[in-house]
C-alpha cells in the first residue's frame, strides 16, 4: 500500500551518541596526522590514497556503531475507511484551454488510475460524488461521468463522509478531487478545522490549471415585465468579453423560439456593450425572449452566449361581477348599461322577479343546474370577483347562502357591496358589513357628497380636484347614513367634509373586502348635471376595482415565472384553495412540465408539513430554455388548472466563476494536516498520503547494513592499507 506507507530512517546505536562522536573526531584527527607524517615519505597521490582508505574505514566503523535501519508504518487492513470525494458539479465540464481534456475527463482518469486502485487493498473504501448534495458513486462506472445539479458545496460533502453509515469503521483519511470551486456555502475550510481537531487529514487533488479564460457572455439586464398586449416595451442586454482584440458580432433576439430582430455591433477589447431592443407583442401570455450571440473561435465558455427573460403580455384587466337583488329596479338597469359600455366589466345577475320566479342574466348553463333561487354553494362564486347585494335580496338569503358569501369574501378574497338598509341584513352578513346601523332620510336639495381622495377614489384625484372634492347629490334621494362604523372600517364618502355622515364605508375582511353604500339611486347622478354621467361611471369603476383588488385564484403558483440554472434544483410551489375557499389539505395537485425538447414530465406535488394547502416538489431542469408548467388539481365538483413558466439558464451560480481555485484546496489540505497534489503529480505515482495518527498501525524495520558485512569491509580496507604501506617500504 504505497499511498499510505510511511518510511523513515532510524538508528539503533551500539554505544551512546557522545562516544560515537568522540570516536569519529579522534579517528579523523589521527587520519589527518598520519597524512602529514607521510608528507616527505610518499608522493601526493599515494598520501591521499592512504588518507581515503583510513577515512573509509572510519566511516564504515561509524556506520557499524550507529546501526541505521529503515522503519515503515502502514495501516492495518480493514481497520478504517478511506473516503474519495469526486466533484461532479457543472464547473468540472470546463476546458481550461482549447484542445485539452475537460476537468471531468481528468477526474475520470484519476478515478480509474492504478494509484487509487491500490486503495481497494484496504477493504473499506468509499467513493462519493458531490455537488450541492453528496451521494455514493460506483467506481466501476462506464461512459462519461454524470453532472450533478446545484452549486458545489465542499463543506457539506465533507460533513456527509465524516458521519458515515451506522456501524462503519473510523474515518482514516479523505481524498478530495475537485477544482476548488466552492460556490455554495464556501465552508470547506471551516469544516477542515473540525477534521483537524479529529486528526483526520484531507488530501486534495487539484484538477484544473491557472490562467485567464477567453470568454464572451451576454445577459439581460431588464427585469421581468408585465405589459398590456400591443403596448411597446424595451429589453436591454449587456455583452461582456475579455478578448484582447475588437470583435465583430451579431446578436439575435428570439420570441418564443422564433428570431424577430438582429443587431450587428463591435465589441472593443475588454469592454462591455449594451444592446436595446424596442418591441411590442400581439400574443398574450408569458412570452419568452432569448438573446443569442454566436461564440467566437477562442470562446471557452459558449454556454453563457445565450440568455432568457420572460415578459407577461396581458389582456386588459376584466372583472366578473354578480348582482343579487330582491326586485328589478332602476339601479340594476343603469348598472347594466354601464357594464355594456365598459369592456372590463362582465356583469351577471340573479334577481327575484316574482313570488316563484327569478331573472337570471350572464350565468353559464352549468352554474344554473340545480339552482332554484339564490346560490347556496361556494363553488358557484368561484369565477366571480365581487358581489353586489341589495337589502331586499339579503333578506331572502338562506343560512347556507349567507355562509357561501362569507367563504367567498373571507377565503377567496372576493369583494361584496351592500346597498340599502343594513337593518335587513341577516346576522351572518351583518358580520361582513362595515357598519352596525344606519339612519334613513331624504337628501336636501343642495346636498353634496365628499369622497375621500386617498381611499377608493385615489384614481380619480384629478376629477375631485376640479370639483373642489365635492359632488352634488340629487335632492330627495333616499339615503342611509351610517351612525357607527366598525372598528376596522373607514369612511370613503360622506355628506359632510368631516365624514361623520358616511354614505360609503369600507373595510377589509379576511382575505377580501366589504363595503356599504347607503343609497340605491346612483342612477340619478347620470342626469343631475352635465358631469353626472362621468361621475357615475368613475364612481362605479373605482368602487368595483377597489372591491376586486384582493381577489385570489384557487390555484396560486408560488411564482408565475421561475428562474433557475441548468442542473440547479429549484422548488416548485403551489397553494390550493378548496371548493369551500379554505386551504385544501388533500388536493393532490400534479405539475405537467413541457421541457424545451417537447417532452412532458409529470411531477406529483407533496403537501408541506408546515402550511396547510401548500404543496411543493423539487425539479432540476436539464436543458436550457423555456419550461411550461401546467398545474392541474381535481376537487369536489371542480377540475382546476393554470399555467406558469420556468426559465432555465445555462449559467447559474455554479458557472459564474469557473476559475481553478487551487488556494482553496491547498488551505483545506494544510488546515486538516493532509497533502496537496495537482492531477499530473498524482497520476505520476509519486504521492504519499497521510492517515489519522489515531488508527492502528503495522510497524516493520529493515537494517540498512549487516554487521558482518561491515566488519569484513573494515578488515578489507585495513588489509589494503597495510599492503600498500608494505609496498612502499613502510611499517
């Protein structure tokens, strides 16, 4: 096991070190004295030969006394485990220079190298693949390594292997193979300190090379917009490059995958360029716009030459209103005329026209099934935004009909307007009303109305300023003036400047809003003055818009447009209101995702444990581009569906900076007590990796020199020296 075998040179001296040192010094002194003694007797060459033989004999005798030996230590097999962490994040797909292997290809060579294959002899060897999450890796893989989603989280990966499985052996070492791009928590060095306290070394193998990458990228700098159909809007994008020469480029803008505009431009060396596109669209819905620039030959990051943005092209906003009344009256007739002249209003009505008959208008055939009088089922109100209820109709409502209206306002966020005498309201609806009671009277000939410009009528501030904030009220109009407002209610229009004689009071209730209008003769305003028609239209437009502003859909995607990066796991969220307009705990929604290739993926949403009615699921987009999400839920008596959009970009947080981060890996190795090698050095087979000193070790020693061999060598040297001395006639 060469990777984990550590060999050191030891000595087992026969005598104490001072005596051996004294022997060495004395022998050296005597050899030099003998060299001087033979100066006049022998030639220079013969004298130095005699000195060399004496020093050689001295050295051999010193080695004999020191007894040098090589001591090796290696771990006991199966007494610990070694974890190999392989970085499979998207940044590992980077080529550090054109024509070279990608980092992932180098990693594949490392995992299949003989150096790591030797670790199998240890028995308990774990291979882990990691990016944002860490999971086991089969070392006997075939083909290319997969790309794991998310950002690189080295700290999380180290914590995962440190924990291990139940009953696993102690962790003896970690081998981290990565480019050092710790783009998630950047906590790798912090976790390395914990490994150092536990004396578990982390040895790092760096994959990548330093140097500046040639890169051209484009991205939208406009935010997602919401514009009306056929309205003009602007999309801005910025082009960035670090090339040393001027580039001649062409940018193409695509709408829903179809090219609509092209722009040719020059990008100066290491400069940025802003591009603007003036657009309008007749296609309503979530439109996806893409900007694309062909990559220059030396561009090493072609993945960021494409970017996406979503623009929500909307139809003019419309409101569905339901008018409930106990009798046909002039208020209904003129309100219908107002709705017919306003394309934003869709007005339906249920009006009692006789002892056993009802007038119904604008209601679908399916909603009319089993409907005898006023609706008593909450599902009936699912498609409406606001309800207008007069006092005569309110007096005819059953308990179930009242509860359905309460659920409509409280749960769905609908609006309700009460008109007429509040004394006729049933107790459940009186709870919805912003007033406790009202006093009836006929208006005086010169009476005026004073709308509050900051509440309800804030959109008509110019009209109110021209009329000095007051509007004439036709004389002899029957009105009900609120005597006492509820604690959360506010006056919106009164017959006095101080607001004490409130004609219109409003309040928020649950998720929705409620209002009380103390007159059923607003139609008279149209004929009272030349400006009466305009004031009547403005009054109802402002009031109905205010009532419907809090409306909620039964299916509410957490985000209408989700932006994510390829391979980054994103959370899909959906809030569901049931048929009773309360959070649905058992809705079982499904998400059908049409990916850019045209394939449809089906995902089952799971209920959130903390919030009733909220469902979530994880989805990692694999392809860049537009993902259409169709949400579908089956409820009692309802099949609901809606759509949202997911835009997957090629370059996310993981790919914002793909530079090789060698210093991060060196710091992790240094802090934990491990070693750092680049991939070339490790593949050369010269690496030795440290193990935890707390593990059981197997020790072995090997003498470097045999004592008998040294003795014979010493004798041979002295014999040769004696023979040479005799040859020259010396004793």
